[in-house]
C-alpha cells in the first residue's frame, strides 16, 4: 500500500488529535449500533496512542474487547472528480470504520495500514462523523495468536504468547487524502548497479486508464533520468548509492493522467554470497538491537520526538541496524531509517507461534496447552492469515532501501511435527512477493540444530540465544561452551548460511552494581556481552549482533517481570546502563574497522 504523500495532484489532511473514546466493556456496541450517533459517554483520548496507560482506569487498561473512537471531520471540497480516502496507519488488532451510518472499512492485523474510499459517503465541504471500533482480542487464527479465558469470578483475560504488553488502540496517524479519479495505486522499484550506473526497474499500477511516465530526481530535486510506460527501466549515471550510514535517497516521480505520486527510493543491492551478507557488493556486519515501539504513557503510539531521539542514541552507540521486533513498525520509522542509513530486518507480527515455550510448564510456566501445530491451535486458517500479513508487509515496505531481510516469524516452534509443512509455503510466498531480499525467521533457543526442521529453507540463520540467563544462569564459562557447541552444530547443518544473533542479553536492573557481577547487576550485563562478543569474533560465519533490547519495555504482569522486561541497553526512559558504554566502545571500533 502506498504511503500518503502530498503532491500537485494530492492533498493530505491529518486527523491526529484528541478524539472521543468509549469503552465497550460488555462488547455490545456493534449490536446496539453505536456508530449511528454520537457516543453517549465518551472520554478524551489522544490519537495516535495506546489507550491503556493514558488514564488511571484499570478497566480501560486491562480491557478485553472493543473500544470506540469518534470525531467530527470537515470534508474538503473536491475538484475535477477527485476521490477522498480515509487512511489508518494501524488499529490494534482489528477495526471497523463508519462514515456517518455507513460502514466503509474492516481490517484485521494491528500493525499495518488500511484505507477506504469515502467519496460517496460524504458531502464535499460539509462535516461528517467518523467512528472507529477497535478490538484488542487475539485468537489462534490471528497474527499474533492468543486466546481469551474467563476466570471463576467472571473476569475475562486476554492470554497471549508474546513477552510484550498487548497495547491497543489507534497507534499511528489517521489521515484524509485526495487523489484524482485516474491515479497511481502502486509502485514497485528494484535497483541494481552496473559500474557507476544505477539501474532502476519500475512497475506502476493505476486506477483507470492514463499514460504513465516517470522522472528520477536526485536529493536536490534535479532530474537525472526519465522514462515512459507503466513498466520500464531507467539508468542513473554516476549514481549516489544508498549505503549503511549514508542514506542517500532519490525520488521516482510518477505521472499517470493528472496524478503525480513521488516515491522515494535508494539505489543499492543486497545479497548473500559465500556465507557473507553483502550490501552494494561489500561485506556488511549487523550491529544493533531488537527494539520495541514502546514508550512511557504513549505505549505503542508513534511519536516523532521519541523516534528521532532513539535514532540519535543508536548512532551514539555505533549501531547500524535493528530488527522490527516483533511486528511492522510505523511508516515514519521506516522512512527515517531510509534517511539515516540504518539497515532493517523487517518482521511480521507472527510472534508466539509456540505453545511449548509458553505453556506446559515451559520457560514461562503457563497452563498446559495443546501442540503448536494442530487443528485446534495454529492451523491452515492461521497460515492463510499469516501469508496475507507477509504479503501486506512486503507490499508496504518493498521500496524502502533500509529493508535488507524479511523475517516472517519470531521464535516459532520450528523443531516439531508440522513446522516444516506450515512454514515452507510461507517462505515461498515471501520470495514470490519479493525475490530481491533474503528471507528467514528468528529461531528459538531450544530449536537447536539437532531438532531444527525449517532453517535449511531460509537464506540465513537468525538466532535468539540466552545461555547465561535462562539457562546456565551465573555460569558464563558453561554458557560460553554451550554457545560454541551450538554454533558448531549450525555450521554443519547449514554450512552456506550466514548467522545473525538477533537476541542475546540478561535482564539488568539500572543502578544495581555488584563486585561479583551477579545476575541482574549492570556488571553481569557487561560480562555477559563480553563472552558473547568474544565468541562472535571467532566465527566468521556470524555476520551480525543485535542484542536484546535497545531499551527496557513493558510486558504483561508476571513473577519474572518487574515492571516489564529489563534487558535494555537503556532504561525505558532512555537512560544508559553501564553496558551501553562498553558496547559503544566495541561498536565504534568495529565501525572504524568495517567501514559501516
């Protein structure tokens, strides 16, 4: 789906602000047609934001089910047959949208955009009522999965199989935009490099008939190439390449009839060759983190101030990459990564496809759950939803030069019966949607090489490992031996695949110092990383280190989580822990040695 961008033929009206919100604690709003008039007992709620932490109301924070957003909107006047669309950056996890009394959109999936043509439901120049119902419930057939239970006192609980809080609401911007009746509806750009020339293949889709032409503009809006037709190839001489740390962007200005759509892009290549990860033909080593869209009060609500600050912290530490763990991030973040030259592992929201990890007395000591892949849990219907999410993500992010890898899942149960049958068509679907980037998934700790059933289908191996924390706690010599032994196993199982460590690190309580470097202390975090980094440096097949996590983040309540997950380099309010400085020394040195 194309990003909203103003142009000579398009206008964008931002609808962010303070909306009305009403809790539907009995989940009766749909039956009672709450959309058919003004909400009867609303409270103010900012958009974008998670609604959970804004108030002091426990019912709202822990709600299971629907909330209703509403606001009045002044429709712009339309000229020359323009169409009017309403677009949502995300609604977690499902939404229905009404303009006045007419339902105009329905979407499932909490981290990707959707839109609706509302031209026929409004009167240009007049006010209309915009109502959005948002449901935070998960099931075995949603991505991510979950299930609802009711306790003995009749209270509903949302059970989910991921270790971050189930924030909900309108997390990203809501916009109105206009476009001509004949309009650009999709653009696909693939770049290659021939000597010093950038080769730009493009495909344009339109809504309605009309001639298509394109211009390539450089960062100073100077035309450097042009072409005609809905599909073609243009060359940019003496191309300025997009590279890690140097996010140079061109614009493909697409003309279709009277419509003009500007699509930013970077000229760069990504490939895996001889066990190495290459960007523009040069070896690239990932330095960075898993991250979360998570902030105080805002929850997962997008905030440009925090976005820029977080990137500044990452640059200070010498990072060059991150993973969108464990869901697609906002389009603003992806645009900014393009601009700043950060390399991104772009991940779907398929986290928690793993009942063994979360139930049956596993790591989290949950209730007994059935097998991960079964007719009652993760099944063919789940896979169809999962595939749709993969295709939606790639359709949204395919033109971002920052995206170097598609990650189709985090820590699935990849070592059991049914895993290969579930994932093989999904990996192929990702390759079909984008044959230009590597595809993989992030492997869970107990799916070791002797058990793993899916890794050979992927282009690379991505590992989450916690030797020294969830196992071998306070025994780093044994943790190091086990880490080395497992790496040796991966080299035998997938000898041609590069390996990225996408998670590693201990929970660390800021300010806790200890002469003996015991667990939870800042000293233990430093010692933990020193061991892992020593091992990484001795294995050439390891091409990246993305620690867990950039910053502390909120989780569900539990006895192993005290006010959230504390594995951050930084606290939740972005104060550095001691390890932030020692890791900075390493990463700045590696940046000097590796050149990116």
